[in-house]
C-alpha cells in the first residue's frame, strides 16, 4: 500500500489528491483550480507518505506562483483504518489543506 | 539532506522534533511531555520528508494512547530556505502541530 488516493470522484472538483505523479503536475492543478476555474477554495488532500508532498505542493503554489493571492484557511489531520492485502487492519494518516483566495 | 532537525535547543522543552529515531520514541516523548512534565501544550515539529511521520506520531498519540485527553489546537505549515552542501539554495517545508490537553 502506497497510501495514494484514487482520483475518481467527480464531485470533488476543487480537490487535488497528491500521489505519485510528477511534482509540478500537482502545483499546476492547484494554480489551475484557482485561475481557470475561478474557485474560491481548493483542498489539497493526501495520505501516508504523500503528506509531506502535499505540504511541499502547497508551499510552492503559494510562495512561488500565487504569491500574496492565496492563504491557508485550515489544516486538518486525521487517520483512517483499512484492510491491507493480508487482511490486517492498518491505519493511515491523512491531511486536508484548505486554501482560499485572499 | 534529510531535513532532520537537531534536538539541541534547551528552551524548547515542550517541543518534540521528529527525525530518524524509532517511531515509538517520538510517541513516547509526546505522552511523557503531557503526563510526567504536566505540560498543557506540546508542539510536534518536522521538516521535509519527516512531515508525514510527524502526523503519524500525533495520530498514534491522540487516538491510541491519550484517547480523549488531548486535541489538536493548531497546525502551521511553512517553508525555510537553506544552503545545501553544494552551496545551492533549496527550500524545505516545515510543520508545527500544537497539541493541548482537553
């Protein structure tokens, strides 16, 4: 288990799930959500080892690209239980970073 | 660069820096800060790839050990610039998770 989230949910249009794609793909997604789609709020989500990457994505987006345009509204951490391939229950940590236009 | 923080600051007694030690060391540190030292607030800090680990530590501490005793007061993410061995300026993301007694 890598902890990567599937990117299938249709109604989560303002959510960017962080996984194994090239880093800048996610930064671009965040920027596009704010500019092209004119969203007022974008949520960056990640699980497990991708949590560090989610923080990197947010930091690059807000400090290098959308300078003084967005801010962090709220950060939530949690954990989920799921069964791995061997049928064992394991916990994975999650993060949700809510970004809003200034 | 691993992004690991040095654990040298004497006046940061209620701070737990997450690095490469065994996982449960950090969970134990958080619990000890709250119980033995009777601190009302403990701050878990990490940089770079250790951010995911910091979230894991907090989740295990509050959901498996200090159940219903502590809560997350605030989470802050940021980034710092530093020079690596080759003299290049690189950015590293940081996280601070403030835990308080309920």
